[in-house]
C-alpha cells in the first residue's frame, strides 16, 4: 500500500457516538459515498488527508527510481514506454493531490509535510534500481502490489478518492504488464539476462511484501479506517492475495521466489511464506533506507528550484483575476 503507516483515531461504540456520528456511520454502512461539502467526523477527514497525501507523495517520489532509467533504456521503444509510465505517475499524484484538496488542505501544505519528513511515502521507493531488470521488477512487483491495494479503493467511502482510483487503476494495470513484459524478455534471453532478472526479483520481493504495511497484529489503527471504509482490506489479506497471484507468474517466467519456506497450503488454499524483515521496514520508514536521503533531497531540490515558476503562475493568475473583475465592473 502507498500509505503504509496511516494512523486513525480509536474506534467509538455506537453508544459513544454523537447523533451526527451515528448518522454518518449508518451512511458508511449503507455504502453511500461521502462528498466534500457533507458533514464528516474530524478523525475521518484527518485520516483521509494522511492516506491520500501519502499516496500522492508515493506517486511523485516513485518517478525518481524509474526516471533514472529513461535515457538508459535499451531501445527507443523502451524509452518511450518508460517515459509514458513516468508521466502517468505524475498524473496520478495530481489526481490525488486534487482529491486531498477537497478536504481543506493545499498541495503546498502537503508538499511541505513531505519535505520536512512529517508525512511519508511508500518504503519501496527507498531502494535503488541498479539494472534495467529492476524496471521489470518495479512494474511487475511494485505496481502489482499497488494494484492489489488500489482496486478495492475504487469502493472506498470518500467520493473524490474513489473516483480518482478508477483511472489510476486502469493505468497501473498497463504498468504491471509493461514490467512483466520486461521480465519475460529477460527471463527468456541470454543466461546473463535471466540472471539479471532473477537478481531483480531477489532484491524486490521482500520490499514489495512490505508495501502492504505491518502485519495485522501490529497494525493497530486499521480497525477504524476499515469501519469508515477508507481502507477496504487488512494488510495481511492483501499480502496473502499478492503472494498467491504472483508466485505462479514467477514460475511461468522460470524464476525462483527468494523464499525457502514458500509452500502451497492446501487447507487454506494459499501459500505459506516468510514474513519480511520488519526491523528493516521500520528503519526505512524512519528514514534510514538505502535511498531515503537521495529521494528526499531530489524532491527538496525540485521544490526549491521550481519556486520561480510557481510564483510566476500565481502572479499570472492574480492578474487574470484582476482583469476579469475590472471587465465585470465595466460591464455593470
């Protein structure tokens, strides 16, 4: 999930709720969408801002490990495809920032929280992309994990978020196919290419499992988010589904999932698998991952060097508004 450590308030019983809160929960339970100008609990609004904001930041920061390979892709066609994918990710960030703005927060405020470290982005983007095969692993595994979480979010209770996810999921499905196509090409190429594909799978497998967030036993804030239908599934449910769907794909590629404990469990109808190193996960979230400093520095540099452009746009918008106001006064 692109919002791995979102905390929400503790749950209230129906008896503890105010009449407004109770009516709100009844709407949620009836699968009604909540729209921006409608009443909502403050905790619901804050949780949405955190989740949508972190999701948006992840889309924007997620361009960095892929943008690094645009000029180094092996063919002109691969360059064009990867460039289009990076462009899609920028669009996803903009959709999500727009959805967050309907909750009363500005993009500048969200960006400042990202740059200060007060708001996080997905831990997966703090790992380096060392080879071209990593572009395949990112598309196949990272976007695959994202889709696993995002498809249910098309049914999330907040209208603007739900609607944004429809287009995002359609585009992410192409991203996953692009990644799988790269892995298939390399897995069926030279021995060196197949080895490179296996190495990418080895390095990205467990970080991809971390994308769904900590295990349910340690995810103490999920219950309220699920009651509000901001979150539709538990972390462990999504992780299990991801493993069950991805392992056969790896077998089709002729690659080996780097987990010696992996085994089909007939009784539960899914795979048993090893948990990621959660100590590593929390260290990366704290800012101690391989590329944390590099990623944040890149965003800080872009924000600083783009100030003149933002100021120009604001000045132009102010002048345009003044001209419209003057024209309206003249017409009256």
